[in-house]
């Protein structure tokens, strides 16, 4: 198991594990559903449905890993860095910074 001393060290590894655009798209879909659910839960007060948050987020992401990337989700080894990585990748996608970060990956792991 690779050891990372910081999230800055981990993030390039995380991006390399998400090399296929469809896998990343499924992550974005899951993150969007999580935000929509969170808004709905906040508005409705139906907090007994909070269990839907991880189901939506991880459900979309794990389909991407198991059926598209054919790798094991980073969540299994690095749960906190992976959770943060998902939201940072989402932010990078939404702000147009992701393409440049993917280009900076070492050639053997670049998409």
C-alpha cells in the first residue's frame, strides 16, 4: 500500500485512478445527486433519508471503477483523501482546471 504524506501527494494518484472520462462523469453525477439530496433534506427536514447520501455518491463512483476503469476505488485504502479527492476533482472540473491537471500527470498514468 502506497503511503502519502499529504493530500497534495495523493491527488495526482487519485486523478490517475480516474483516467477514463466516463468514470469521472459518473463521479460528477454522484456528487451532483449528493448536493441535490442534501438540499432536499435541508428543505424538507426528512433527515431519516440521510443514508441516501453515501449511497448516491459511492454508488455512481463505484460503478465507474468496477465497470469502466476496472480498478479498486481509492476509498478502500484512503477513505478521507479519496472523499476529499472526489470533491476537489469535481471543483476542478466545474472551474475548468481539470484538463491542465490531467496533462501534468506522468505519461504512464495520463488519460
